[in-house]
C-alpha cells in the first residue's frame, strides 16, 4: 500500500518536502510523487536519497524537463540537492 506525503513524520516532511519547496515547487513535486512508490517512511527516505543521487547526474536537458522549461542554474540545483541530502543524513542518525 502506497503512502501519501501526509503520512510522513513532520521531521521527514520538513527535511525533504519543505526544503525542496524553498527551492522550487517543481522539485517538491518530484519528491511528492515519490511517496506513491513507497510503503513506509523508511522506504521513502531511501528512495528520496536515491532520487537525489540520480538528479545530481542529470544534464541540463533533464533539469529543463524537471522544471518544465524554466530550469535553475545547475549550481543552485546541486546546492539545493546537497542541502536535502544533508537533511536526510540527519534523519538517518
């Protein structure tokens, strides 16, 4: 059974979804959709981390697609992803 983002703890929600929303709502959408592939919060955190590592390898065309033709700079995108990774590392402690 898939979870919804509302099923996440406040700590996880803030670490991933709120943080991505500070950067761009289209990035938040990517993490929101991810919840439908997960059965619990632990799996969500793992998949979110994997998604970030995948996104860090995206080229400019991939990033353009995520942001529907209005991409951020690669530097700012990577900085936002690194911040979320730091938050995930804190969650896993």
